[in-house]
C-alpha cells in the first residue's frame, strides 16, 4: 500500500500543496514522510497540527490493513478504532467550522462509516474503497487508490474535484468491491446528495484535457470445445498509439477471500491484437461446472489508466474429467508445503497423480496437545502412508505405514512435547500406482476440540501493541494455535464459552475468561501479554552515529549500540530499513545498497532493540540515514501510511 500513499502525496504536491500543507505519516521513510505511523503521531496530526491555523477544510487519507472497525497503523500492530477516530474528529470540529473529508482504502473500510458521524451542524464526508464486509483489492492499476489519485496527478490528471475522482474509481473498480460515500448522515450511501457534496476542487485545479483512455465497445465469450473458450473484444481508442487489453477470470469454485485479508493478486490473461481494434484470447481451463465471471479491461500504456470493465460470462454445464493434478500441487517437498487448517469443517481432496508422488502439508502445534491426521474416502487402489516430521522437514517424529482396512479411515495421532511447526507427508504405499483417480481426502484436527465449530481469531501483542511472533494460545475447550510473524492466530473448535490463555517466553501468562465462540461464526480479539519481572528493564541507545548520516549508494555507516540495565545475557536487533538487519550489539560498518534512481532521496530510520534474560525489551530513539539515488519503494502490505492535508481551499 505504500506506493498508493506515495501517489497521493505526489498528486497533492502536483495540485499545488506545499510541504507545510501536508503531514505524511508512514513507517517507511520516503519523499515527503514527516513522521512515523505511530498512534501518538496520528493523534497529534489530527488534534494539534490540523487545528493550528483553523483551516476551512481538512482531508485525511488512510491506506493499509483494516478489519471491522479497526485500522492497523504499523508493523508493531498499533491500531486505531473507528470510535477513537470519531472522538478525535469530533473534538476538532466542535471547536471549528472545518469541513472534513476522510478517504479510507482497506479491507472492511465501510465499517467506519456508521461510526464517524459529525457533531450537529458540522460537515463530514466519508469515502471508503469497500463495504463493511468486503476485502480491498491492491492489484495495481485496478485498485481504488490508484484510480482515485491518478485522476489528480501529472499527465494522467483529469477532472480534479472529489466527485469526479470517486466516480472514476467507482466505475473502474468493477464487481470486486463496492466503494461508498456518505455525506448527509442518513445511512443511505452513494446517493445523489452524497455525491453532490464531493464537488469540491482539489488544489490549483490542474488537469489534462487531452488524457486519452480506450473504450471497450464490444465483448463476448463462448466455449469452443469441452474446456476451451474464446473471449473477444472490440476497442475504440482514437489517437492512442497502442492499447493493452486483458481479462480477469473468476472461476465458480474460487472461494471469496476473507473480508479482512487484502487481495494483492488476481488471475489475469492478456489478449492478442488482431488489428483494426479487434482483440481475442483462448483460455483452456473452463473445466469446473458453473458460471465463470470475466471482466475485460483496456489501457493506454502512455498513462496507465484502465477503461471501465465490460463483463461477460461462460457457463460450463458438463462434467469434465478432473485434471491430472489436485488443487494443492505443487506440494512435493517440505519447501512446497502449504498450511492445513486445524479443525476445519471441510477436507482437502488430494490425489497421487504421478509415479512416487508425495503430498506435503504443514501446521503449527502447541506443546502438550494431541493432533490427529485423518485420511478418508480413499479410492480402491489408494493406500497412503502418513509421516510426521519436525520443523526441519527431515527428522521423523511418527509414521504409519500399515495397509488400510476396507471401509475404515487411516488415522495418525501424536501428542507433541514442544511447540513449533511440523510437517505431514503422504505417499501411496505402492509408488507405481498413480493417476488422478488415486485419490483421498485429508484433514487435521484435535480430538479434544469437538466437531461443532466456530472460529476464534485475533492478535497477541506486547505492552506496546506489537504482535508477538511464536506465542502460544490455547482454550479450555481443546483449541490451540501458534502466532505467525505478526502475532495473528486462528483457532477453529467447538462452540461455547471458554477461557483463553495466551503465553510466550519472557511474558507473564494471563487468562481471558468468558470468551464466546459461536457455531459457524467468527469471533475476534486482541490479547495483550506483559513482560515478566521487568523491575529493571534494559535501555538501548545508538552510540554511533549520534545524528543524521548522509551517504550515497554503496557507502557505509558505522553503527554502535550501548546497553544499560536489565539482566544479562542480552539479545540484540537492529532495524536498518535500507540495509540487512543485524543481531549484533555493534554491527560496525553497514552498507546501504538500495538506491538506483538519481532523481530521488531516501530516508531510513534506524532503531536498536535489546531484550534481556527476563524477556524485557528496550528500544532506542531512531537515528536517520539519508541515502542519495534511491529507487522506487516496493509495494508493502504491512499496514499504515496516511496523508493529512492542511487544506487552503
């Protein structure tokens, strides 16, 4: 999402706003960034910086990771809720006549609308990229933020009022998500009255009357053989030298993403240019019964602005022979293994499609818990062996190689003495028997967790709100999980009311009673752990450099760290941003080798962390390294980035 907030910054500068008019918060320091994306900085931006000159208008833009009524600000998992934001905005508007426009691009962003009502007599416009129960698509030129801000920037600039920018994005976003606007507080979104209040110019009213965008005049799709279809399109593009045309195809069996997981990739197929504005493509994977939705787009490469989509469909009505591979290939080694959901209500259908085929899956286990691998619905000549491996994918933990008994499932249960990642390998006992008909169903469950399921998700954090990776969590209903690198967990278990206990080395264990898990529903919670025995926590300080360092690509900076307090032994971690991180107290000369573009300047905040024997953590004040000739930053989905515009309309 960082490239979208950078685009917003460039668009606003192009429209005449100065650096003094914009406050840009991001955890990645690039051009224009003023402050780290921390909650305290966000509060300062809204309640102090935006209020200092009592401007008539304020525009706020968020882009990143969202869940229902919450936005994640940074990789430390700091969040702001819709209610907190509403309180800050109410405080600002109560003491002024300021009109506020809030633009929010994230999963479930529409959940903020009903909670951001302004004080009586004040004006507030809310724009979201998706409804309250939809995922947001960050897929390049078809994302809401790209479409919205590109109307205001440089050669691609078009009409420069908010109404036109919203309409332009809404028309082109297609059916994947539903952009919303609410401006008259009646809870009926996207009304004409809502859009009328968006007719506000941005900046100095620059736009290019000559922007050329192709139009799809015709599109069709039809099956040509059992599984092959042809999609055709006619494009009108007067004055455009070349046109890029593609289709985005959604199969009937594709599971929609969870509404709180951003979509960063879609299946795209390019067309062949047949001349005279005619384009076509052949696609040979219409092999599932049901209706395929096909969105056709065209783009002028000179400005990278896509046309509005034209939708066509192909309906497959005949049963086709299943493809030779199952849906989970390639999964032939530990490196290719995918996570399997524990206690899922469904199964994974697999087959041994080639000679000596092996299927690998992985999962996270909690210590002192029992897990069962279950193989069922085996075809006549399918007889899998089941093997459990340790985290290295090589050390055998347990194995079942006995032949199946007719009419019975195959089970392998194991109680794990230590928490961690484990692998399951399945292979046919006779490796010379293979093919797409040698099939079986696979599932992994905890016998103690029951079979009437609900889903319990959330995050385990430390006192600062940063997610704790590798933390364990269990319920007294038999469910358990281990957190990922961001501190996120998911438990699927029987429904009911339970006590939930998170735990991690160096933290005091705490229990959360009366947590309700409802059947066939998802519950979410944030669980906080406090460091144990932090009477004398360590203090981390960057001794060298003592102030901002300015270098060029390929040059180095000498880094030295001081530690006081706490209890040895210590663990160290340096975050450099523009160079590989280090786990040494004194990394010495660190080379910053990122910049490639001589037109830019990059700024990296460097932070030094120390953790003592009691699990207590100290964090230094950041030191900035400015590196000349920096390339464009890669796209990031780890949250956070926002523009706060002190408007001077």
